[in-house]
C-alpha cells in the first residue's frame, strides 16, 4: 500500500484507507482482454477470430500488408454530452505454411470477425523431393542384386 502525503498530515485517517484504490486502467485492460483473438488450425485451414461486436461492419477493415494480416476497427460517435472514440489494430504475421492468396474474412451475426486461409500442402523443401516407394513383383531377370 502506498504512503500518501495526506498520511503525514492526518495520521489518524490512514487506517480508514485500507481498501484498494480504483485503477483507472482496469476498464481499459478488461476491454482489451475481451477483444483478444483466437487462432486455430484444423482440416487444412488456418483461422483467427476476433470479438468485434462493438463495431459496425463498415467500421472494420482487414488488409494484407506485406507478410502480415492487419485487422482494424475504428468507431466514433458524438452526442450533446460528449464523444466516444474506439480504435483497435491487431497485426499478425502470416505463417509461412499459409497461402496468402486464399485469405478471406467474414462477420457473423454476433459480431465475431473471422479471418481464414488455406494451409499450403508441403512442397519441395531445399531441393528435397520425397519419392514414393512402389512394390513390384519379384522377377529374376530384373534383380540387380543377383550374383549371376
């Protein structure tokens, strides 16, 4: 617990201040935590979902910038009593096994935004190519291991 300047002048009031002071950033961190993303990989698909119910569809934007996916939401409204501005931006690197040309986004009726893409099939890596081994019938004339 922090010692306040007022504690020096009014030492008798110090025991009355045992409760925790309200942190002005608690609400902000709760809001940021509620907007976290969920990443999943299954059935050859890669997807990231965001809880964006506080934004209208026209306030959301999904872009591919270089080798990253950038999801951004901007909201502002004004009334007689004041104004509200909300903005979030989440940038994530596109995994190397994800096809960037297949990236799509969709917004469901609950306000959840999902960004999905296809996972590339493994290809030739560093000049290495896997050759499948087939089975053949055992013939004597084609046996290279025969000593005759």
